[in-house]
């Protein structure tokens, strides 16, 4: 592993990490959608899968703008968050309880992505990568919206049904 010497190199590292995270999430979301029993939650997972594919494309565009390869880096944090979600899916639980747990697992993922995209967008802006900053900020807003939608489902009725 090479030493990161400046903010630009750290920014590239963050972009590669986000790319890996999105690729892993694209693999995990169909299983989450399949495991959800609530139709609105299932629909949210399916919509977010399509959104995540676009977000991955945006990261590829950022890499192109920066003249870097997305590489083969593995985001260990996303790997762990997805693994926790898969453990929940494997649990013997009432459907309503599983749906509430899926929301909690997915919100942890969203919060990780919100943090990552917020940081990367700030780095891009600080380093003068205006187009990259705009692309990353667009994804940040989508992640915040996804988290809000999940929160509304949980607080609106799913957690109540799980009581």
C-alpha cells in the first residue's frame, strides 16, 4: 500500500472506495428487495437499485474527469454492512420484524454513503474539481432522499406493525 501524500491522493482513494461500495450494493439490493414483504419497502429497494446503478456510472464519470481508474479496491465497510444485512435476512423472524430490520440495516448503509459522498464532494470542491463536486453532490442528495424515504416507511407504519 502506497503512502497518501496529499488531499488529492486521499480524494482518489475515497472515490475508489465509493465505487467499490456502489458495486457491492448493486449485488446486495436485489436480495434485500426479495426479502422484503411490505410492497412499498420492496419498491423502495427496487428503485434504489436503479438509482445505485446511475450512481456507479457517476463515479465512473468522476474517475474519467480525474484521469484515474476505479481500480479493484474493496470497500470493507460496505462489505461489513451488507454482511450484517444478509445475516438479518437469514434470521427466523416475523415478516414485519424482518422488514423493520431491513430498514435499519439499509439506513446504516445510507448513512455510510451520505458520509462518504459528503466528504468526497467537499474534497472535490476544495481541490477545484467543480464538475466532480457537482456529480458527487447529486449522489449525496439522492442518498439523503433514500434515507428519508426509509425513515418515513419505518416511522409511518412498519415499526408499528413489528411491535
